[in-house]
C-alpha cells in the first residue's frame, strides 16, 4: 500500500508540476501581451471567482475521496458519485448565476468597471469546475490518480492556446485582452470536464449499488469546504483592501498588486502546487487507514507526508530566495527596471512562505482524511484574521512589502496551529483510549506502553 501511495503522490505531483510549468510559461507570454496593468486586472478578477468556486466545488475532491476510500476499504460500492453529481451541479449553477449577478457591483467596489466583463467571461466555468471536482474526487478515492493528472495538463494546454489567441488578438486594449484570456479559462474547464467523462465508460462495476444521500455527502464536504474557503475569501478582500490602501500613497496601485498576486505570490505557491500530489494522495490513504481502525498506521502516514513536504519545500524556498533575480528576468522579461526590482524584493521576502504554505496543504489534507477538517478551518481562520490586521497596520507604512510580511505571518500561524492540533489530538486520543482500557479492567502496563509508542 505504501508503494501505491507514493506512486499516486508522484503521479499527481507530476501532473501538477507539468500544469504549473505550462502555467508559468503562460504568465510570461500573457504579461508581454497585457502588461502589468492587465495582469493586475486579471488577478483582481480571480479572488471573487475563486471564492464562488469554493462554495460550489472546493473541498469536493478531498471529501469525496475520503468517502469513496472508506467505502472501498469496507468492501462496498455506493451511489456517492451519482448523488454528488446531482448536488454539486446545482451548487455550480448557483455559483455561475451569483457571479453574473454580482459582477457589476463587484467591479464598482474594486474601482475597475471593466472587471464586470471579466466576471461574465468567467461565470460559466464555475458550473464546469463543480462537476470536474466531483469526478476527480471519485477517481482519487479509488486510488486512480491518472485522470486527475492528465486532466490538469489538458486543462492548462487549452487555457494557454485560447488565452494567448485572445490576448494577442486584442493587444491594443488590455481590458479586452484580459476578458478574452479569462474566457479561455471557461473553455478550458469545459474541455477538461469532457476529458474526465471518458474514463467513466471504462468502469466495469456499477457506479452505485446503494444510494448515498446528498445530505451525507454535504455533511462530509462542508467542513472541508469551510477550510478551503477561507483563503479565497481572504484573497477577495485582498483585491479590494490592498489596492485601496496602496492607492492612498501610490499611483500604480493596480500594477503593484499585479506584481504581488500575479508574480511573487504565484511563484511562492508553486512549490505547494508541485507537492500537491502528496497532499491529495494522503486523503484516501489516511481515510482508509482511519476508517479501518488503524489510526497508529494512519499517523505514521501523516508524518511521512509531512517530512517529504518540508524537505522539498525547504529546498524550493532557498531556491526562490537566491534565484529571485533570475526568476524575475526569465519569467517576467518585459517588466520595467523599477517593477522588476519590486518583484525581486517581494519574491525574496515571501520565499519564507513556501515552507509553511506547502505544510498547510499537506496537514489540512491529512486532517480531512482523519475527519478533522474543522480543525484546519479554525486554524486558517485565525491566521487570516491576523493577516488582515497586519495589512491595515503595515501597508500604509511599508507599501506592498507590508502585504508580503502579512502573508508570511498568515501561513506561519496556520501551519503551526495545524501541526499542534494534529499531534495534540492524537496524543489525547491515545490517552483517552488508555484511560478507557483501565476502566474496563485492561492491563494498565500494556496500555501505558501503547500510549508511549503513540506519543501519549
């Protein structure tokens, strides 16, 4: 099982790495077409879009993978897929409608009326992504990571092809170019959904022998969705607060936000995206072990995943810090000398976040596999509150660097709380088990030995 787990993690990581590599090249070409102002618009449209995705689809792969993995471990099949498709197709449609409805007001609030067309171009993809999330979660729960990995690569290729077509077609108008590039996102999600539907035809067993209720799926998905919704919500607030705070002292507030969100933050998040395969593979593996009552073995799997995550992300953080000038020159060659200097400072400052951000992803996935997604949600909630308080305090004094310092603090707090809760919860569980064994007349010495081995 360990070999299969590492194989699945490697497969997902490869798919994510390939997709991110394509995405990095895309950002270079897109920036040359739309400029830093256009990139600012592009990334101002994404937070609200991601927020609605969270409420309609985020957490579905994790929750569904956990349900399917536990059912498979128990030797059964269920109607989980059918029920999930019905439930989240409705949520996806609601998200699409809500984005269309909120587009004018959101654009006005952000101070960029042209964003309304951007939101309209993105809106249909909310529905498509909800269905994509269900199919990916189903395959991951069955320990079949190939459809997810291939669909991510295919999705990026479609987005790049159509995105560059529209961006270079409308180079004379950054607003139209960005709108076309965002419409390419919708097209890519449609093609990815069709791509994922193909493997379902190869299913030899019935997809469902017992009808799983939508309520059961919703109860499993809601804590995970809550945990994953906090960062997109925070990103939505960032696109408003950071730009407005910067605009009080800088004329190029949108461009600075583009360097922060589209440049430094995207690069710092790249290691976590590459290691994403480890986190995604941990969900069904940990869920199956905990579902079978093998909690001690499940905790060992958590520790292995965390150790690999920290080792890889530490190397990535060092690379980001020392190679920041090279990365800025290679990935964003069209930036002015001043913008390039700001980007290098941002990358170096935020390179510290590569480690805790990757660790948060892995620990949150493991907590979800153990059925403790609420813990990850609480930890991220506290961290985000601290981040926004620091933004209000630091950005007026330090400019865009204040936003970078606030983000670093946010990820460190979230990682620390996730880690403490994971270990403390396991310790308390071992202690409660031992105390219960003593009350039932079990051998105290034997129980104490078990507690010591599990950290109790």
